[in-house]
């Protein structure tokens, strides 16, 4: 995130190609083409610390797909709010959800104006899906946005997706309180899904050192990035009930049958979980 502003649809932020963007660096890791030289430079530095970082990015996308499939197919959730959605890629939330529930509605939220431009082009003919440019740190601007209120009925269950976004809030930006503001508006039967950079500490000391190095790199170049402890991340779910198997390395959350993931450097430094609001 490069700004805390929440531009309206008629006053979008200009694209700054001199500063790296979180969503575009992530796009590099996924092998995308919607990025600039400055984004590729940050990605290359990250790869020196964690050569398997693209595998972590793919694991996050795979985790998202399994979560959305579970919510749309097995729980009856028909509306999704994806904050920090990133650039469109194969297997987007609305595509997965509508495969199981053609009436599913999805709102994507991101601060990068490129996401807004690409999203609008892709979603031009889908009146059940939209994308807005806004900042997670300003919950009221998102929750009260006319496009959000058009598609999301907060009196009914919602799938709230916070994938790879809370770790880009610094400690003084109150990520726990921010997550809590979004949790508060969810109706019973809603679900909160989170993926987050993780520092495993003494359980995996070598990995912990790598996480600390990656954190320094991200803060020096992107200005944000926190590899937090298991307990810190669990706190973002508040009193919601974590689904089995809890907060785990991404590949371990309801994995595909017969899929055995490689446990590279980033395996224990990217975790996820899903919780239900009773």
C-alpha cells in the first residue's frame, strides 16, 4: 500500500511506475505480466532470500481456491468480499464461486489503480461482480461504498477474504482492530479467511531467521511486511470458531487428495485459516 487515501471511482489514483506495488510484486511471483521494472527488482531481491517464493505465491492462490470452493459448495455462502484482491489471474473468486453457485456475488477491493482498471475490463459484463479501489485501513469507506452495499447484504452470511493483506499493515496501524471492524459487521453464519506471513520462532529457527531477513527486505523496499507469530495471527479471528485444521501452513488446509507439497524455505512462513461466526 502506498497511500491511505480512498479515491472515488471518478478520481482514481495515478499509477506510479517508480515505486513497487504489493499487488504487482505478487504478480511477478505468479509469472504475470502486469508489473514494472521496479516490481521485478523487489521480486528478484526476495528470490535471493527465498528462492521458492513463487511456490508460496502459488500456494496462496491454491489456498484461496480451496477456501472459496468450500464456502460456495459446502456452506451456502453466496456473497464474497475480497479485500486486497490483487491483480486478476486464473481462478478468481467470482469464477470459483459461480461454478458452484451461479448467483454468487463478489466485490474485489484493492488500493492499486491497475487492479481497478484490469478488473473493470474483465468484469464489464458481470453484474454480480465488481471491483473498487479502496484501502483496508479505512473500513468505513469499504463497508459503506455504494458498490459494496449494492452487492453485499451484511444481514446475510458473507465470505470475508483477507488473503496476504494484514501482514502489510504495520503494528502501529492496528491490524487486530482493523480485522475486528470487519468481523463486527458479519452476520452469523459468515466466514473469515486469512492468509498471512508467519515467523515460526524457536520451532524452526533457520526458517525464523529467513523470515526476519525477508521482513527487513520488504520494509526497506515496499515499506510494509510483517512476519507475525501464530498467536498474533490467530488474534485476527477474534472469537470466531476456527475450522479444522486451524491456522496451518497453506498447503495443509483441506489439501487436495494425493497432493504432497514440497516443504521449501517458505512452507512454514505463509499460513492460513478459516473461521466461522456463530
